[in-house]
C-alpha cells in the first residue's frame, strides 16, 4: 500500500496559512506570532545564539588552518607527481637513493606539534567558555526529558509541562536572557540538537546534562534527535520557538492555565477520560494524569503532533488516534481500537485544548 | 618492468611440481583443512571481498532510500537493520579479515619464514572469524524469518546500552550481534598472537627488527593493538549478555547502571579499532610507493617511530567520540589535546611518503594510482578529523553526516584504496598472473569519480544539520540535492567494484604470467616463485639490509653499505 | 647460478642468530589480551563501588578469603619448584610438586564455591541482586573460569607425567603453561585487592 505522506507533503506555506486561520479564530493568548520567521535549514552556519556563534567562529579558524595545511601538502604532492613522473618508459636506471634526513624529520615533527598546541589552546578557551558558563539567577530554566520518540519539556519554575515544541524568550543586548536546560532521559540515549542555536548535548538515562543558549532572533528553529534511540529516531523532531519577552510571557500564561473545559465537547471529554488515554497522558484539570506520553493540556497550542511527524490538523489528529503506525510506524502509542464515531468525539475534544 | 630472471639462486625451487591437483573434492578438502598461511590469507581475503560486496549492496539499499525525502523504499525497521549490518559487516567481516588476510599472506614471506609461528592456531582463527560472520548473517533469517529483515541487529554498530538491553531490544538481534562478534573476536586475537610470535621469533638470519619491511613493523604494531583493543569489546559484550540473560545490571539504568560506561568501553575498543584498520593500509603504501617511485622509503626509522607512536597515542583518544555526553570540561579538553597529538605522527607519515616520491622516477601502474590517491584522500580525511577533534565544533558535527563523510573518507578513501592497490600489487604473487592494467585503470578512475561524488558532497548535509541513522528526512531543509548526488556516486562506486571483481576472475584464467618479480621490487616475497611453493623458500634467506633484493640487483650500490 | 643461499653482503656470521621461543612470546601476547579483558571488568567493578541502590553491600557479606589466597599464591611457588625438578630430569619430584599445585588450585576453587554458596543462600546475593552482585560474580567468576582452564591443562600434564610421557625436553613448553598459571595468580592479587580491600 502506498503511503502518501499525509498532509505534511503540503508546502509549509499552506500549513502556516492554516495555522494563521486557526490563530485568527480567536485565542489571542495562544501567542504564536502571525509573521513567524521560520529557520527552515538547520545549518550550523546560520547561527542565532551565543554558543552557536562561538562555535561558528572557531570553525572558521580551524577551516583556515586546515585549508592552509591541505593546500601546502597537496600542492607538494601534485608537484611531485608531475615533476618526478617517469618520462621514458625504457629508462631502467634508478634515481639516487635517499634514505632520510634527521633535520627534515625534526622540522616536520616540531611544526605540527606547535600547530596542535595553538589549536588546542584556541579550542580550550571556547570549550570552557561554553561548557563552564555560570547560569545567572534570572535564567529561564527547563528540564528536557527525552522519550522514545518525543521530547518532554518541564518548566518547573512556572509549573507546567509541555512537549515537542520548546518556547524560549529572546535575548537582546538590552535584556539578555539565558535559557538553561537540564537534559535527562526516560528510557534510552537521545541527543538534543537545534544547530542554529547550540551544539548538541545528549540526554542519557541516570544522568543530568546541562546546556544553555541565548537566542537573539525571534523565529522558529528546527532540529531533531541526534542519537539513535529506536525505530522512529528519524521522526523525533524538534521545534524551538524564540519569542519576544511579551509573546513568551503570554505563552507561559496560557500554558499555566488548566485545560479548557468547553461544554460543547463534554461528551468527547468524558469518552477521553474513560479510555486508556488517561493512563499515558496528562490533561491538567481532568482525570488524565498519566506520565508516559506527552502532556496534552494545551495540545492545540502546538503546530505539529507526534513530535513533528505530522502537522497538527484535525484530519491528522484523527488519523493519528486511529492508526499511529500509519503516521509514525513503531511509535509507542498504541492504536486505541476505537470506532470512527468515538475518534471524532475525542478529536473534537482535543482540538479544544488550546 | 623488470623481467623474471633474478640472481637469487636456489631461493626459487626449480624442480617441476610432481603432484597433480586431484579431484575437485580433494582440492576443496585441501583448502578446508589447510594450515598454510598463504591459503588462509587468501581465504581471509576472499571472505573480505564477499562481504565487501554484501556490505556494499546494503549501502546501495540505504542510498536508494535516502536519495529523496520521505521515501518508501525501505521501512524504518528494515532501514535500521540494514545500516546496522552495513557498519558491522564492513568493520568486522570486511575490514578485519582483509587486514588479517594480507598480514597472514605477507608477514611470513617478508621475514623469510616458512609459515606463521602457530599454523593450526592460524586455521582456528580463520574459522572462528568465518563462523562469527555466518552467525551474524543468520540473524536475517533466524527468529521471525525473512520478513522485515528478520532479527538482524538494528541498533547501529555501536550497540549502545541501554537500547540493547532486554527492556528495549526484545528478540535476539542484540544476541546475534554480541555473540557473533565475541566469536570472531577470539579469532582476531588468535591472529594477533600469531603475527607477534612470527615477527619476533621467526625472522630469517640477518633480519634484525630494524631490517624488517615496514609492512611487517606496522602489522606488529597492529597485532599489539588488537590484543588490547578487541578485548574491551569482548568484555563489554559479555557484560551485555550477562545483563540480558543472567539478570545482571551493568547497563541497567533502573538498578543504577550507567549507559556512559558502555560508551567508554565501546570507544576504548572503537577508536583504536579504526587505527587497527588504517595502519595496515599505511603498510601497503609503505611497500608500493617506494617500489613505484624507484626509491627507498624516506626516513625508515622515523616511519617506525611514527607507527609505534600512532599505535600508542591512539589508545588515549577514545572519548573524542563522546564530547556530547556531558563529560567534565577538563576531560573534554584532554581528549582534544590527545586527538590533536595523534595527528602529528600521522602527518609525519604523509610527509615521508611525499619525500619518498620526491626525486624518484614514478611509474603509475594501477597499484601506484591507488596509493597516490590514498595519500591525498587520507590527508583530507585527517584534516576533517582534526575539525572533529575541536570539541565545541564537534558538538555541532557529532552524529551528523559530516562524521559519516569523514570516516568513510578514511575507510574507503584511505583503507579501501590502499588495499585495492595491494591487490593489484600482490595478486601476481598470489596467483601467478598479472591483473589487467586497462581494466585496472577503468576501475581506478570510475572509483575515484564515484568516491568523490559520494563522500565529498556528503559533508554538506552534515553542515546543514542532517543527523545520521535516520531512515528518512524532512523536505525543505536543503538536504535533498546533496543526498541525491551522494546516492548517484554510490552507484558509480558499485560499477567500479564490479569491474574489479571481473578483473580478478578474468585475470585468474587469462592474465599474463607474472614470474617471481614483475614489479622489480626489493622485499623477500619477490625472491620466490609466483605463487610461492608451500614452504615459501627453497633455502632459508639470509639478509644484510632492508632491501635484500636491491642489494642483489645492485651489487655495486647495496643498501647494506648505508645502513 | 650462484651458491646455495642468498649471499650475505658482508661477513657478519649468524651462527648466533637466536630469537625468542615462539611459545613464550605467544603466551605473553595472549596474557596481554587477557589483562585487557580483566581490566575492563575491574574498571566496571570499581566504577560501581558504593552505587548499588539496594541489596547486600560488600562490607556486610564479604569475608577476606585468606586461606584461599594463600593456597593459590603458594601454587605459583610449587609450580616453580616442579619446573626446576623437570629441568633436572627429576620426574618424581616434578610429578609430586605439580600434583601439589593442582591440589592447591582445586582447594582455591572449592573455597570460592563455598564462599558463593554462602553468599547466595545465606546472604541473598546473586548476580541479579544489585550492581555489587553483578560486578562481583562477573569479576570473580571470570577469574575462576581462568583457574578452571588452567587446572584442566595442569591435570592433562599431570596425566602425561604419571604415564611417563613427559620428558625433560618438554620444559620449554611447560614454562609456557606455568606462565599462564602465574598470570592467573597475579590476577587474583589484583581482584583480591580491588574486591576485598578497596571495595569493602
């Protein structure tokens, strides 16, 4: 059976048009900017944060150094190939046999050692600057917990948990703001990587790793898990929304609210609470308090579902609930074996969780 | 090229062979029960070539899947099994047998010995390696059978715990992986013991350690490294099996086990392992480049020291594979320094090869083509390695396609290229016939084209944020065109390799006779017939310099006067 | 055609061309590999000292195996005496001291078995109890398995000796085997120190 890749094969522009429509439908507290800049190519050379920029500049130094070495040595090789090629195929005489030269050996031992020392000192400076940076008290603090195959974000200072889409405030010269992340894992090794903003750091069970960044340009940055964690490692995508302090505050305010209790979908909520959904998912303010899967309290505030495997549209949501293996084969969400009518009700309920 | 009459007297046995070959069954039997290092060496090489094709086929499957985003050619499960098997195959069933095969064939000949120190251990080692490989590949059909690529390992060739623990890897794929490698690991250690004992105890008269060919030196260093490199992997895999079946907790996070311990053990194996693979490639370059430049190797003592230095320092760099796991900054800094330092002796070797060619009369027969390409490609690979050693930059590049590009540049661009050069160089000795030069040049240039198309461009998606081990990728990230180019290059490499296989078979039957010394070379293996008789030399050689045949061909200007 | 060998370039005589015995070199190489394996298990043991979340701790259940250790280390001495006897051609002395070595090794194994019996049935410590159990049984077990292999080889040699097949010319080969046995004893010194002294 052919798998048309759902509606994610639509151009991104159309997906964002849909989001615009939804956002205009009236929840200002949602916080997604209407003129969102999307940093689509996660290039390590389109950096918008302190650590990433330090790495970028260090890399230029290294490239210049290695390029110089390459040009010198490769030129010598090319010269040798051209100049000392045997011209006359019948010439059987042997060239003078040179066995070595201690001075030359010393020279090309000492000079590389010096180069290595210089490189090491330069590298160490940046390494310590990034890794041992002290976190200011005002830093935004969040825990990032890797799961198979999604990301949990716990903003303990603010008192809420969300999933897959990380929101952080902008850091400007006038108002510097560091986001400080602790990385943990609930199961196997993962790695947290958004190239435009920082170098990756692994999330390893039984260990707490730490990293920080200070993004200086608002927009949406993309990344993904970078340590093989199982069959859907490829779809453990990441979205980091860098927002102005006002937008961020509005987003936090919304996330802190308990879940929306829309009476129009009360039957959907009841159905949801009576299914096994609640053993894996949290919806604050309801009976759903399961910790195995993503927090759904503000599910509709996210642009994608299944950690980026599909855009968050009602049709995709229905498909996901009906047959998760179609969207993300091997994901740990089971097919709930619900009837279409039940799925419609639950989906309708979930789409109210803004 | 020199002709086949050489003043080496009765080193060549001129008595006509009395025995006939016997029935087909008798011939197969003689290979199965052989303890002759030459036959075993060729069996290792044939084994490696078979798995080169198998592993290459797996690579083509991967590249078809990744040629376009959101492709449906392979399911995620199958893709994960195929890339795991590709890596495991190429390292353990292609790389290791290849280096051991060449060492087995050449070391006794080059030191003037009759065979390896322990011929029966030699046979045992080969069959253990073969068994390990067969067991690994049985995983495709064992368990649930062929559907979805069976129970083949699917967790990358690193086998990172806790993913390979029972909780996350149900079924037997982790067991196939661990047990197959434990078994073949015993074979590898046996081979290393043999190489060391042969080199230290069976050199012919006059061949002091500093008169051994550099190939023998490098294989000695490699054998020493194997002893301390394979064992950590064996130990870690035993621990994994204890966890999986005896209820152990070595890597069980629920009981306080630390995944990072597996990482340390694996990389204490894994990094020296890649030097185990590359040093024998250097060994081949050390033999081919001087002969085809018509000059002695420049700086023999420095080359010995550099080889030993690489072996030693490479044991201290392993955690440069772990810069992102959260080690303290001081530890990260240490590994930056040690990794940079291992580049120094490596660079010395490159400079010495160029200095060998300098002032020579270079003949670009196919072996030399491959070894020359090796020099520049290895230079490039080493420099991307230096880039990766810069820990902060590594935090971006780690586990991306940049790393895949780097290590394939070493594995294919350096190691495979050198070994192909070695095949073209020693095939005449092993088989008695020359490989076809025209086909060789076609092979070379097509392979160069395909190699660079694939692995030069592969660096770019890495810089653009594409991680490894993903069965598909998102469109719109700028990765599409590069993946397509990379995939097309793979097809070209496959075609080139098939030309090589054809050459091997065709030349076996139709190649011109080689004689004992078709390349006018200087080490002892060229002092006997092609192929050598079972006992190698009719009488034990006695040498007085590093190039005994040069001394014989140039009695007016022997090396022994200058050493 | 020139003379019978590849001629020497200049006249250094090589009658004294003596290289090491390949059996000894081979065994030393094997020992290096074994040291590497044991090192990894020792590192795992040390890494996990004090990290068990639950279950019996070393201090609670481990007693110093002094008698066992004395037996095993003495067997290195007795095997050396046996070797000396073989070199002299004193086959009776050889067989006697070799048998004593085997008995001492067997006592060590038996003692280990008794210790494990106590740990499992009395203290409830198995390989799956906790990190201590896993690393303890793995490391000590790895060593014990090497003792078993060594004892098996020693027994075979003892049988050869008692049936008169062993000769004084075999001392070089026997030296190789006793090298292995000394290695096994040396490993025990390390294991003893790490498990019973440092780790307790």
